């Protein structure tokens, strides 16, 4: 199982070519005329080079945007195994779980050849990919074939195949790099962790799973509610008090939905995110529908919510729970 996991992570490493135009001699006038590209051909060449540049910079959020919703990835010539199918997020997760563990990566690409046929295209490119960790390195060379599809937002990569040529150095560095990232997650993985904690929190309210709810909070967590109505707490400190604050939720709420319109706005600090969501909940004691638009600032550390600053319309809240009629929320 361990070798399979490392193989899965390692499958991604050879997909990252980087432009090496500066290494080539300046073309003659005749060569320049012969190599004129169409706009589509230039777009494909740009994509191939952008994959390299963004991955070496660790910008997996931007790199994710270059791919179609489903990507076929074939590195069987290098690692064996099977052809894989990824989403952009799952592919970036694999790369972010490996590449930042190296001290440096450098991928030199050359000889890009593009063919366009309507809304589909292919490109081949020679590549030499070098990976450095301490005084050690691993280098692999070969050729890639990319397949592209034209979408309303532009050309996207939908398949990548690597044909292995040669390698030098120590392939075992892949395991060391993966272990380093596991110990010190990349910012992309931290952002995923931050967003997942928010999803877990909101989903636990939908499903009334109060064990999952309790597990997502840090011991010293704080929930701020600056627009809470009069008589309702504007700050709850500590996990135990938060559990008590939400203690009556399974009894007072019926069918609930908080995640269908959940949108995240990442921040420079990967442990923080601003989220917007639409909540629709049946309130059992009042037999009313609580229809609320929320904004929330979250800070998540090691998978636990440390801060939740919640913004909501207090008038809608009071009406749905009947707070001005003697109703209550939680166990205040």
C-alpha cells in the first residue's frame, strides 16, 4: 500500500515541463517565417509552459484552472500501474503533496509540436525534469503528449501521457519529499484543510451530527456574532460553551441546507477563509422557515476551527426563532 501511495504521488511529478526557450539559439529569419503559429497553437504551447512555471512556483490554485473537469493521466511507462482519472483538485492535491517537499524543481521543455482539429488539439513536447533535495537529485527525461479541449473559457488540458526515456539520480527522493510535505503541508493543502473544516461544521448542522460538530472546534475556539440581536450572545468562547450553545439544535431544527450555495474566498493566510452561504432551515417550535444569507470569517489550525466570525441579518433570525415571542436558540 505504501508503494502504491508513493507511486500515485509520483505519477504527477513528471508532468511539469518548464520553458527552455532561452536555451535555444536565436532563429534565423527563414526559421522565424517557417515557425509562425496560429493563435490556437500558441495557446497550447503557452499551456504546456504554464503548467511547468506554476507548478515550480507552487501556485497550484492557478494551475488548477488550466485543466478540464476530468483529466486522464498516464505514467505507466515510468511507474507501471494503471491510467488514472483525476479532477483538477485531486491532481493538484497529489502535486501539492509532493512537489513542495523538494528544495527545488526545474523542468526544461523543448520541441513543442501542436496539432489542432476543431475544438480538440494535441501537443507533444520533450522534457527533462530535475528534482533537488539537499545534495541529492532525481532527473527523468522523456516526451509528453497533451490532449486539449476548447471550452467557453478557453483551451483546457484533458489528458497527459508521459513516454519514459531515461533517468539519473535517486528515485527514492520521491518518498522523502512526500514525507516532508506530510510534516509541513503546502499552502494549497492548508487551504483545503481550512475549507474542509468549514464544510464539516455546516454539514454537521444539516445532519444534526453533534459529535462531528464538537470534533471540528479547537478547545479555545471563539464564535463572534457582531450583529446578534439584543439578548442573544455576541461572543461564545471555548469548545465546551459552543457545544452548549448549539445543544438544542437537533430538537429545534428540521430539514436544513447550508452547503448548496457555499462559496469560499481564499485569503493570503491559508489558515483563514471568508465564506458565503445560504441557509434554509425548518424551525420546529415556530413552524417557520429560517431563510438566511450568511458571511463568515474562519481561521482553522490543524483542522480545527479557532475563530468563526459570523455575519447574518438579525431581523430574519429573530422572526424565524420567535425570539421576540419568548422563543430561544441553544441553551443560553
